C-alpha cells in the first residue's frame, strides 16, 4: 500500500482498475435487469448468456492470438488501453438513448471481448517498466484489494442510483462520462509507461 500511495504511476493504475470495475459492475446489473425484463423463462435466459459467453471467448482468443500484439505495436500501450474506454463511452450513450436488450448485448459482448482481449494484456504491460518491489508487492494489492473493493463500492453506487429513481438508461448516461475519464487516464498511463521505459533503458 505504501508503494502504491507514494507513486503517481501506481495510483494511476489503481484508478484505472477502480473505474474498470465500476464499468463492469454497471454493465452487469444492467444486463441482469434488461434480460430479466425481456425474457421470462430461466432456461432461455441461460441460453442467451451462454451464447454471449461463447462469442466473447471466441473474440478474446482471436484478439490475443492474432491482433493484440500488432495493435500495441502500431498504437502503443496508452492508445490500446484507451480503445475499450472510448468504446464504452459510446456504448453507455447508446444504452442511455436506447436501453434495450439488443443494445445491451452488443455493448456487453464488445466490452468483455475488448477487456479480455485488449485491455488486460495492455494493462499487464504497464508493469514491465517497474522493479521487483512494485511487481511483487504493489501488484497483488491492486489486483486484489482495489479490484474487489472497487467492485463492492461500485455495487453500492449502482444500487444507490437505482434507489434514487434512476432508470437503466439514466444510469448509463451517468456512466458515460466516467468511461471518458477512464480513456483519458489510459492515455496518461501510456505516456508515463513510455517515459519509465526510457529510464529503464538508460539504466541497463
């Protein structure tokens, strides 16, 4: 924890993870609400979720085997990290304007495939410019406490917004600017990663 709070770079990664959990949690609860309202039969709901998982897994493998390395090479770590946040900004706006199951399916599949196929590999690259202390002490704290804590707090925030009377569409519009901040944060982390890589190169 001391290493995280004493490093602007690590604090940026922590913020990136926290916002990511917020986006994931909002989409999860929106998915539950829209699928439950649109499909009464439990078996049909499970079948739909299974099909979504299949598409996500297929796209994730496609990205990681054929595309992710090339995209990072072409665009850099920062822009690669920003792709999913930018897509989610647009996705939440679409959900806000058209809060339907069809739109939710497209947004959810795109988010999860992009998160696993692009964002996670690029996020792991942020650690390659750090030393052993950060990699083996700060990283477990971020991956466990920040990730799980962010998930918990995000759930409270979502239910608070629902209790305040906001609809699924209205919450999506609230989440859109948060996703935009996420994209800006990704660009900033990419710049810092590049600077730290130069420093590490000079040391070696």
